[in-house]
C-alpha cells in the first residue's frame, strides 16, 4: 500500500517498508445496532493484538488512535456502505508505525512513536511486520465477530481501562465551537462524553477533533 488518507483529510505519511498498513473488509447481514461504536471495538481488538505481541502499555485516544508513552503509535479508519434494513459492509483500515525513523517522519506534526522504539524501551525484541499483521488480523476477526454478536457492551470495560483521556483535561475542536473540559468516557454508542463546567456534552467522531490539554 503506497498511498492513503487520514481521518478528517489529514496528510498520510508512508515511508517505504517502514510501517504496517492493512485493510480488512467485513460484511454484516444487517446494519449493526451500535455501528458508531465499531471503531472503539476495533481499537480494543488492536490493543489486544499488541499486548499479545509483548507491548502491554497501549492506550486508546478516542475514537481511533493507538498510543504508547503519550505518543501516537497508530490509527484506525473505518468506512462503511449499507442499505436501510439490509446488509452493511465495512472496510477497516489500520496503520501502525513499526520502524519509521525521525528523518522519514519530518512531515509528521504530532508526537509519535514506532513499535521498535517502544519495544527497545522495554527491553523486548522487535516485532516483525508479518508477525504484527498476523496478530492484528486474528484479533480483528475475533473482535468483529464478538461485536456482531454482543455489540459494544462486550468491549466497554476494556475500553474504559484503555481510555487515554478519561478524567483528563481535553480540548474538543468542532466546526463552530471549541470546548475545554474533562473527558468522562463514552456512551453506549461510542460517543465521547465531556464535562464542561458541570454540564455533560455528548460528541460524535465525525463532528469533532480531540486534543489532550
């Protein structure tokens, strides 16, 4: 995969043979009841795969970024096509920084970390891209089947444990407003809950961008 795009039109940096990018298509017989929470379930599934591969400090920044040591390790982008009352097909795209160097990432503007750097900091052996791809795909198949059967309820407890912004100061950037508050987790549909001056706001991923303050 030599090109792609990030969420909300962001640039996509793809140095040759440095990272892992993969996409998995999945068809649901009917539109899932909690489809908006699927990115969160996928994030938990990816965290499971990374932990099983020896990286046990992964956190998730709502709705779809994987973080280690306060820096972005990877991201998730999901697109879907469906008919009302009919089947729903999703494509789950995942990108993980594996061996990207500082020179290769000069255009990246946010703090980031590679898998190899994270493993070295913990005294662990590097994970190959093939090993990581196999672990991710296995966890994704299991996770999407679990989501199809039980919805986001099956992932909520793990999500809460992995939530990078829970009870932390956050800034939420929208098209016509900016909120400064405290992250209070997510609701049953995967929407972000932010407390601002005692008021709780429910925000959806297509509408806003989230920053740690």
